[in-house]
C-alpha cells in the first residue's frame, strides 16, 4: 500500500501557489500539488509555479482542463480537443524547461450538462452514444501512450460509479453512460473521488454523515481491490470547486475521520480537494496536519441499511442501463 499525500489546486491562482505561504505549507507537510491549467492559463505563470514547487523538493502534476463551454473535464464528448490541449500545454512548458512529471486527467461528464442539475456530476447518467465512447477511449489511450513515451506519468480522477461496473470483459454501463473511459487504459494512478461532504450534502437528507463514512470505507476497499497499488482516493471538500456551491467539511475532525477510514480500508495514496479551500480556512496548518498525520482507524464503519439499499439500487440501475444501452445499439 503506497503512502503519498497530494492536493488538488483548482481554486488557487498559479501566482499564489508560488508565494511563500503556500510553498511553505506544502513543503512542511510534504504534500505535492496537482496544478489546474486551462487554455486561458498564463503558461509563464504556470511555469513559475512549477519551478517554485520543484524548488522545495516536491513533484508536480499538471491537471489540464478545457474551457467550461467545451466541457471542462475529459469525457467522451471532448476527447480530441482535450488531447490536443494537453499536447500543446506540455510543449509550451517544455519550451520553458518546466515539463511536469505527471499529467492528471479528470474524467467527468461535461460541466455545462450538469451545472443546473440537482444531482452531482459523479452520479448522473448522460449518454448511450457508445461509438463516441469507444472513439474517446481510443483517443485517450493514444494520448496516454504518447505521454508515457515522453517519460510523463498519467493518472486519472474518476467518479465513484466506475466501481459499480463489473470487472473483466463485457459492457461497463456507468463508464459508458457518463462518458468516462477508465478500464483498459494504462493509468499509473487512479484516484476515486469520494467526497463525503458532497455525498451527504447533495443527498437531500437521504444520507447522513454516518452513511457517507460507510460509503467511503466500502468504496476505498473496492478501489484497493480493483486497482491494487495504483489505487488512490480523493477526499473533501475543504472548499468549493467548479460549481461554487459544493458542500464542504464542517470541521477538521471530519477530514481526519475520512483519512483514518480510507487508510483502514486499504488506501494510503490520498489527495485532498483543494488547496485554495485550505488556505481560506482560519487554521490551514490544522487541516494539513490532519491530512498527513492521522493514523488508520482501528476498524472501518459498517454499512447500515440505507447504505446497503443505495448500493443495491445503484448496481440494479447499472444493470438496467447496460441492458438499455445494448438495446439502443442493436
């Protein structure tokens, strides 16, 4: 089980990441940043941030995203422009002598399709367009192969619904419906987005904190079994993200609890969302200490009746979606 701590940097400008406050905290707690970059990002500032982080002895991953109008996150609808942007971004950074050691590909449905929906992106089926899915999978595989040939590792952040798809040969309904091809690609690391604050907060009272804790434990254990040493978990949220209204942790104790559960469930490669939220909290050191120093729990929380019902319903829905998808493509 690999021990590593990283942090998503989506809501913090590159110039602030390169300042002493952020660098000092990352260096003190040995937390490597994953830095967001869009087509509108000033690559000169991005290169300076990469240099600053590397200067304190930390590895840097770049997290490419498209403009919101183009979907933001990588998916079956934008794989070609996404791959093109990644190649252009790497070329720009390499020309400045600041190529990253890793590219992190965030696989989620298009943000514009979800912005005004009540259900979070990680749980909403999108499409039965299997041809687009297959084409996107091939394009992302080619991108990964090219990055590996260039000596760049390729990781991914994935919705938790991918854990509900069956392993082995055969259809993977949740991957196809969300347009997020995961299995069959040569990822160096797979981080499952298990944000307990979102699971609880957007369930509209159906799930409580105790249920979110049990789902974290079950999903982390499943990720460890499915992806082995490549498995990771993204925890959060400390601050809001792309939607601007994501439910966040009520206290640092909730983060410490999540770290303890994930470690006890068999995953110790953890990424926190996100650095901007941490820096806006009154005591950022306490949050980072909880993230890096919390020991594993003595046991994982059990699945109660609500959690068992949610998981059973999700698996049943996945089977139904798979059947509908087969019918739609006959």
